[in-house]
C-alpha cells in the first residue's frame, strides 16, 4: 500500500475514535451532572458549588425520597406495571404473531389488515377513555396494561421474523405429532431469542415510562406510577408526602433540586440495569431485522 494512503487511513481511524469519544462524553454529561447534583450536600447546592463530582457527597436526598410513601409506592407500582405488563405484552404479541405467520390460516389477512389500520388511524383519546371505562378499568392498574397489550409495530416485526424461520422445521415437527403450542414453545421461540429480547426491551421501557395513560386513566394518588410522581415532585418543587413529618423530627431538609434529581436517578437506574443483560440479544435482533428486512 502507498505510504500516504496508510497515513490517511491511520488519520481517519483516529479521527473517528476521537469523534466517538467526544460524542460519548456529550451524551453522558447530563446523566453524570444529574447524579452529581443528587449526591450534593446542602451547602454545595445553596452556595452554587455544583461540579461534576460533588465536593461533599451525601445520600440525604435519597433517604428523603425513599422515606416518602409516594415515591416508594410509585416505584413499586411502576415495577409491577413493567414486569406484568411486559409479560402480557410478550405473550399476546408472540401468540398473535405466530398465528399470523402461519400459512393458510383462515382470516389471517383480515386480522393483519386490521392491525395495519391501527398504525395509520390511531383511536382518539375520548374513544380510548370510553372503552377503558366500559371495561371497568378506570382507576386500576390494568388500565396501564391491557389497552396497550399489543403494539402493532412490534407485532409486525415479530411476525416477519417468524416467517423467516424455515418452514421445513415446522412441517417436520407436525409430522412428528407436535401441535401448534409445542411448535411455538420449543421451536419458534428458541430460534427468536434475539428479536424477542429486543421487543421485550421496547415493551419494558414503554411500560416503565408510562405517563400519559396514567394521567388519563388513574385518579387515585395511591395508584400513581413513578413517572407521575416524578412530575409532581418537579412541579411542586420537591414537596413530598412525608416532608412535614420528617421536618418535625429535626432532620435537615435537602434542597428541592437534589430531591428532584434523586427521583430522576431512581426512575432511570432500573432500565440501565436491565439493558446490559439484553444488550447481546438486542444488538443481534436489530442487526438480524435490518438484514432480513
């Protein structure tokens, strides 16, 4: 290879590395800053001594947040909706995607067109509210799970992946006497781990961050998920339910800013903990979908 071409390739490679490092630092800076503020002490916040690394780190804001019944209960509700909701999502999506991927199933094209129509024409808010009220799910946690049990886009993606699985495997299993449940559970799903992990991550993030449905269908504060609690904390300037009781006990109240940032970190950490376990399957599923699409 010509020497000047080698120098050009070396320069391009290191330029790309520097650009990626700079972009990574820019994207990580907001999260690091929020974490630093949540760990900052009262004098640092009041004196505007906020830096990337807190000078006097303390967990006072987290203690206040977890002793607040609203935040703790909201965390458990969001955890319930994320776990149970994702399980319902995956069960409904996988079973319907398998049924639509099977050949010569009566009415499959009609159902598929009905799914596609929901992507083009979304129901109005009044329609959704009336349907949820008619099903007697208003002010219940099921209102955050059942209406969004199947995401049309995820259903279509999973159906397309199921259709790419060789039909010979299904036919040979049927010749051996396997039924559709056995084929789905022992053949289709094990071969689709990458796509299932990617879609499960999409569902889990959507359920954990559920906010609009909670504000529309939930009326009782004891059923508020963590996303709604976070909004209340930000709007009310960090005023939590147990603030007055803790103040009477003689504890120093952390600044509103540190409590707000602490709730933000609490709402963000669970997804960050789940993603590393699904990263391998998530990346593989995205690449497989892009290649086969």
